[in-house]
């Protein structure tokens, strides 16, 4: 990169990262959508993904505290409400627990994170730390994986409903609001990055931030695949499906 990219060229570069590195390409997700996982493997996915869902409002709260204007804080605050809800039993985290319960897990066990893979914990905690410690521009750019989420949500819902008899539309209710929330949030984040990433250094930083976030999502699936698919080595203390006990 010899000079700053135009906003359109920067957007194209960000979307290229998603096309090459988003976790819809991961073998575990292809198995999930294609119906080749067993119930225990789906349960492991739901349990580990809960940890990511539960930490999203924590990383958003840390960023919210640093945003310099009321307009920015009002916009970002909606993300907290989306996941935490406005009262008990509402919001994305509550809906994810319903998903976990729907595939046969005890919600209290899921919330305890007692069966969490270490790889999941390390990846998610690294993301929370990244948003807390990096610049506001990098933190916002790291959320741009939401540009690509509507496609993976559509694939996930249709594939899981088609292939798993124990999954219903009610089980997957978490994803319905995300079809509108994610585009709203990514539109804002993309506009912010287009406006504020104007130097070569800033543009390199936002591209690196998105690559990092893609790595966070990919690493979580690496941990799941290693433990529950191939070679199937479940580490001590992690969730063990009923058919492997």
C-alpha cells in the first residue's frame, strides 16, 4: 500500500477479507449446515458459542465507555440492549440459552461455562481485550464481521432445520432478530470506518482488526473441530456428549 485507499477501495478490501477468511468457510460450519454433525457435536457448538454471545455486551460496554460523543454512545448502546435485553428473559443471550436448551443442554450448565473449551475461552477473551485496549477505530472495525453474518445465518437456519430432527424454528429464534440487527450495526460501523480511516496507517489498522476478528471466530471452530470431530480429543474438564461417556 503506497498511499491511502479511497473509501470505496477500503470497503472492497474489507469485503475481500470476509470473502477469504469468514468462518462460514470452516469445515466445522460446513458440517453444521450440511447436517453431518451428531447431536453431541451440535450441543458442543451451542455450549461454546454461548460464551462468545455472553461476552459481546461486555466488549461493547468497554467501547461504549470510551466513545466521545452522545450520538456515538446512543448508537452503540443498542448493541447492549440487543444482547442483554431490556428486562430479564429478553435479548440475544436469553434466546441463545433457549437454543442450547432446545438441543438438549441444561441452561444452568451452559451459563456456568464449566464445560467450555480452553480454546474458546482464549479466543473470546482475546477479542474482549482487543476492543478494550485498541483504538476506537480498530475496535469498531473489528465488528465488521457483521457485514457477512446475514448470509451465514440464512445458511445455518435452513441447513439445521433441514437436517436435524431435534431442531425447530423456536430453537433457532435467536437468529431472526439478527437478520435486521447485524445489517443495521454493520452499516454504521462501515460508515464510521470509511470516514475515519483516512491515512495508510489507519487503513492498515482497520484491515488488521477485521482479520483479527475473523481469526477469533475461526479459532473457536478450530477448537470445536479438534475436540469433537477430528481427531476428537476432548480436553480434561470440557463438555462430553452422552454418547462418549
